[in-house]
C-alpha cells in the first residue's frame, strides 16, 4: 500500500458540500476532491457513501435534467475508492462504536474504512465525527489544496 | 513530556522513567538457534515493529546485541518532524503488547499487522515449542510478552478462515473456461485480484461473450480473512459498462439541496 500520509477517508459531507457549493465549505471540499482527481491523494470511503449522497440528491433540485446520471458517474469516479462493508469491516466498526465517541454506525463505518485502508484521517465537515479518535485515526476538516492554486482571475 | 495512559496495561509503563528501549529475545539457546532461524525471526520482529510504528514517525535502530539468548535491543529514532519519541514509543509498545496478547489468546490478528507480516509470523512460528526455539519475546525493563506455539495455532485458524455470504464483485472478465468446472475469472477492480466465478455450463457461452468487458457478478461470495473475494458460486453475470466521466469541477454546485452536516446527522441518527 502507498504511504499512509497520501491516503485518507472522505465523508459524504465533503462531497455534498462540493455538490451544494456550501458557504465556508465549498473551497476546501473542491480542493480536496481536485487533489484526489489529480492523483495527489488517495481518497477512500465505505460504499455507503454512494447511497448517502444519492439519497441527499433526492432532496435537492437538479440544475439540469441529466443530473441523476451525472451524479451516478461522479460517484463512480475512479479517484474515489470505495470499500465494501464486509464482516471484517463490521467487526472493526463495532469496536469503534464500543471504544470511541462515534455516535452512529455509519460514522463508525467511515473510521473502520480508515483502518482497512491504513489511512490516518477521515475528512469531514461534521465536528462530531472530527472528535472521534481510534487507533491513531482522527477526524479532520479538509485542509485545503496540497498544491498552490493558480490565481487565474488575478490582475 | 509525559506519555499518555497505557491502553493495555502495565507492560511498557516502565520505560517512562528511563530510555525507550524495546528488547527482542529469541527464546532458545544461542548455540541451538541456526543462522536461518535467526534471520527469519529477526525479519518477523522487524516486520512487526514496522507495522506497529507505521504512523508514529519513528524507526528503530539497534542499541545492543547479546548472544546468551539471542537478544536485540532496539531504540526508537525520530524520523518525522514534531514527533514526541516517548509518546510514539508508548503507542508502538502498546500496539505490540495488545497484538501479542490477541495472538496468544486466540482473539485474532491485530488490525495494524499487515497480511505479509501475519504470514511471515505464521511460517516462523510453526516450529515454536517443537525444536530449539520456544518462542520470541518483546519486552521492556523486564516486562515481557511472549509469542509461543499458541500464536501459530491462532494464525493457522485465522489465516485459513473464510466467510461466505451473498455478495458481488465488479471488474473485468478476463477468462472463461470449462476446466475445473465451468467458470470465468473476473479481475476485481477493488482488490485488483482474480476471482473465480462458477457458472452453470449452459451460461458459460453467454458469459464468454463478455470477455474483456466490465461485469458485475452476483452470487455466493467467499472471502478470505482480510475480506478479499476468492470465488463466487452460483454466479449471475451482468455487463456493467463504465459510467460516463464527469470531473470534480463540472459537479461544483451541480445540485442545490439541504445543508450537508445537519442533513447527514438527521439521516444517520445518534
């Protein structure tokens, strides 16, 4: 596996903040996802992320008629590595629930994904998930771009 | 700096008052331990220490060697910026402590231990208690945790453990054959490994038409102890074309919906 520092788990809140262009969250979400798309970072998530984001989209107004198909394609992007929820994942998630402040089973699945893929960070906008600490894994908000961004609109 | 409270007991507490040293002992008389055994067991010890310290920003150097019982004393050295060596050592030591306890108590393989390390330890421990080596120990200031033949039995069980459940594999169909029962091989795109998918003989021809295509196979899925798919029985194979591509930039603000965090909290509960 690659260096642990080059891989991380991403929570559905980051994808939704990007799709939703949320104030205060959009820029860093976009930068994190762009880093993954450019191969500067391996982003992982439990497969449930696809269901969560799709369910969120049902409560959203697509800006064009092909929104659903584009969202499906977005969630199948090869820069977003998904991990199946199997027995090992479930066992680790149970341990996360037992030993940490994780409030829900889905939160625990994100942390368990980090264990499975040997990542240290779960990027999330949820400050509740940010406080979870397990086996050297911690939640954190997206840090911003790893590469300097070009100011294409500057003077 | 004071190291955090131990998660697993007192085994490594003593180092806080002295130098952080991790001692590895091969429990056997020096003159009875062959060069090959020594090489193998040190390799396993290094793998274990490397796995246990992977995120800590330290590496171990040899502080001293003794031959009375083959012994190596390791000392952590900082390799990352802003690393508290005592805290890192405590974390590593606790992980090894907990891992050895798990292995000896038949509670499974610690999650931090890589599959290659578990396999190497399995091979190396096969002679524990039956030849010149009883086991190996990791210890600090006299407190020891020993890997014995019980560890071999645990690994023998766990590494051969397989689970069956209804599931699916998605990847590229790379072979279709009648040899050893009609089956196709799908290169699983998550684990990048070939998975044997057994089909009814009458369905093999249709499956063969999908050679080189992206497919999803649903059936009775067998996985190894790491959750990697091994084979699928009673397979049903469906073509699964690659979805069209969209970029991150194209999806910026593509939908307008409820705010992410409150919406997710409501959905997840807790």
